[in-house]
């Protein structure tokens, strides 16, 4: 199968590209290499890929460029991972997030429709659950409110996907990722940022009293679920949580990083941040049953793997 991975030079995307290639699929990458973080990191993520993998420098906001790409290459499936990410920056730049995440998704869906793409995977987010009081979060919950522009763009993307699936009989699967970590994790995300700053003896920012809880999901488990979604044969549109179904408090995460590094973190305590949710926790029973999703990496195992990568990758310098 010929698969286009958008955001394929990023953290999750580059792992997905490698896995798809190992399974014998043809893969192309779409990425705009923007400056949300150092673009050189993305280039390093894909530096060892075969020259057979086409890398398209395309901005999803440019509908003409997206359409031209789809008419120039025949794709059988799209794994749409590209997005402006992060809750806090979305509050500062809501228009940029809307233009990229909503309009960009629309441009991809429309190009896919016009060129007969058979399958479309959409990377959504646990942030769509907002401040849900029902725990763990289940796909059949009725969602009435998001609390950040980023989350709003992700739920809007899900609705666009469901609409195109209904109108054009396109098979679309939306995957709600729960805080992904592991080798190559983006430098702005908590585990990577806390590790880097603690190792360097620099203070880390802790928003709130440290009692917020997250369901951290190891990259290998996310990739297993994402690949399984490409073969899903259920309803034409469906939604799945991909998480670990295990939560940890922020203060305990910091302690685990301290223990793994053998260093004490200098903590800069700050007020709670607008847009942050107090808890994420995935009910993954649906994904287990219908995708064969099998998350097997607990944080106690995955965090040391990340630390080993960090120390050996040059990021510690």
C-alpha cells in the first residue's frame, strides 16, 4: 500500500514511517518543517531513511500545493499526523492553529476525495475530552466543551472526517492519542523538557500543585495501534482511544525523572495554566477489542528507555 504520512518528519510520524517501511509499504512524507521547534531535529529524525521515500515540503494551509501533490502521486491511504501542537501556544495563536489544523485537514480530505484515496487516519487528541468528570474517558462520551483552541481544532477535525466519510464513503479512523512519549519526543513536551532541564541543573516549571494526572503512552504502543487502524474493517467512520490506561501525578513524574537521572530537580512553582486539563485517562477497551491494540509499556519501563535515548542522542549536551 502507498501511504502518505503527514508530519512524517516529526516525533510520532518518523516512528510510523519506519514501521510502515519495515512492513513493506510504500511511504511518502509531507512536512513543512516549520519552526515550532528546531527543524534540524526533524531532519535528523528522517536522516537514515531510504532515498526511495519522497519527502514533500508542503504547508497544509496551501490547498493548491496539497491538491497538486495528490494529483502527482497516487496514495491509497493517508496517515494525517501533521498539526500545530500544544495547548498553551494555541491560546496565544488561535488563528494559526485553526488555519493549520482545521483548514489543513479539510484540504487533505478534499484532495483524498478527488483522487480516490481509500483510507484516512486522523491523529486526534485526548484533549477533546476537556474537563470530563467521567473517568476513564470513553469514545462514546458526549463531548460538549473543549477548553483550548488546540482541543477545539482536534474535535473540529474529527467532525470534518466524519462528514467526508458519510458523504463520500471514505473509510476514516480518528485516533485520540494520550500524551505520547519515547525516543525523539518533541523538546517542548513535559518528559523531554523536564529531563533536559533537570540534567542541566536548570529549573523546571511546575504549573499547579503537582496533582494533575496524565495517561502517558509509549511510542511503540501508539505505533502498534496506528498501524492496526490502517487495516480496520468496521464502520466507515470510527474513533478509538490510544492510551496506556495508567495515570501518574505530575509531582510523581518529576520524582521518577529525578530518580532515573540521579539528579534533583529545581522546581519553579507557578499557577495552574489556562487550557490545561486536570486529568487524562483512556478507556482502551474498544481499541483492544476491535483493533487488537495491546499497550504493553508501563511508564516504569518506558521512562528509562527515554532517558537512555536522551543520554545517548546528544540531547544531553
